[in-house]
């Protein structure tokens, strides 16, 4: 549980929840598409290509990184865009539902586009409430990129079986299966179209019995070494707390993969044998509010029953209604979260396929 917020008012004003999309233009930034507010005027083609029917179910923000950085109160990261010594560009990116806006920072770090030293600045600013008087200079920062995690050379555009140890020499094979399917696929900004493409690759599987997880390539390397959640202070997307997050709907997981990410495909039956705790109504809301650092009173009597004994948590991914003063409600899509050692082993043994995007 987080410590009480004892920051001064001047410190707390730097937080992202004080900034709103309609203020971007007055601050000299390009507008973004927001699922509550839409876009101010005709939607530019570079943003429109990310949109498709029912996008509001999956994405909360679409826009250029420079604008997103300002919204989250981390505009010093725009130094990475301005300085040609760094690889970060002012590309259009999306932030999925159920993620804090800082999720994009962690995703970019795992893609190798934000140096680790800048992440330390994020920790200071958002975990400790400290904002330095002037932005740090990109020229004065060591270029510490995330590890390189290329697509294995044996992976092709057709689904083929591979020995796990051939793909991941440092994998701990117990309890992973000895072989998994692997393929590479072209990333598509239109997630609906990408979903159709991936579904065509899964024709030999019963998609109603599958679970999906979208992660970065570096995270995949870590998972294959130790199949458990990757937990750090830079994770801001954990509505049910620390755990191994999957979704039964492919569309949801694709939003977490990103253009240089990975999609994990799991068989569902082994996971169904675990002790599951469905979360809904008051139990769901209490869990969401606690783990997203919202005030929750009388916690001793409000922790969901069987919380300590559950292997898997199941419940809706949150969404928001109500504009600027939005309230969190249960969304239409589900998440399945492993929270015990037994669950991690079952997820590992149920791994069926890895799809690399390029």
C-alpha cells in the first residue's frame, strides 16, 4: 500500500491529473483524440488510421508523443524528441483503457526509446513528488537504452513449431512446453484489421479457449527466463495489483503489444483448474481503487473474500464515463490475472504460440 500523499500543493500541481486535452493547443501542442472528448475538429489522417468501430472500448488517448508527455506532466521527455542523438520521434501512439497515462513511458522504455536515466527522473517526479527547477538536458544524460531483443532468425511469416531452447537459450524450460509455435507478423495501426490477420493465423486453434498477452520484446526475454510478473515502480497498468495479466479477447492484448512487441497465446483449459476469484460490483471497485491509489476507507472489512487463497483473479477491465470528472465503471472486456506461483506455472505450461511484430 502506498504511503499517504504528503506533498505540498505546489508539488501536486505537477501531476498529470491536473492537465486536460482541451488545454494542449493553448500550451503550443497538437491536439489528441480522447475517448471522452473526441477530437477538436476534423480528425487528421495520421490519427484517423488508428481509429475503427468501437475503439472507445479499448483506447483512451490517440495522439503525438509530445502532446501525451505534456498531458502526463513529463514534458522534459520531449528533449528526447528534439535531440537527434536519440531515436525517439514524435510518433502517434495510443494509450489503452485501464492504463494510467504513464503506461506509455514504461512501454517506450521497454522498446529501447527512453534511456534508463530518464526513467529515474520519472521515478523522482511521480513516485516521490520531486520536480527539479529546470528540465534535464539530453546532452548531459548517458544513453542507456533497454536491451536489444531481436526476432529470432528462425521465425518466419508462417506458423512453425520450435524448441523453446532454440528460441530462448537462457529459458528455464520447467514448466514451459518443450516446443511452441512461432511466427512474425507485420504490425498494423488499424488494430481491428490486425486482429483479423492474427485470427487467420490461429485457425488450427479453438480461439474461444485461448488467452492472450501483449508485451514488449525485452519483457518476453525476462518471462522466458522466469515466468512470473515483471514488477517495478514503472508499471502503471495493474488494476488488480501485481500479477500476470492476460485477456480472453485478442483485440485487448494487441493494444499492449505495440509496433515492436510480442503477442503470447495460451491454452485456457489448464488455467481453469486453478482457484479463481471473480471480481465484480463492490469487490471489483474496491480492488481497482486500492491498486490505482485512490482513497479507500475501512479496508480491513472490504478486502474481497478468498483474496489470499486465489490463484487467478477474473473481472472486467475498467472504463470511464462522465467527461472531465469521469468515474470508473466496469467495462465490456475481461482480464484474467495470475497471482500465485501455481498460476505462473500453469500459464507457462499453457504457452502455445509467440507472435513477434515488426
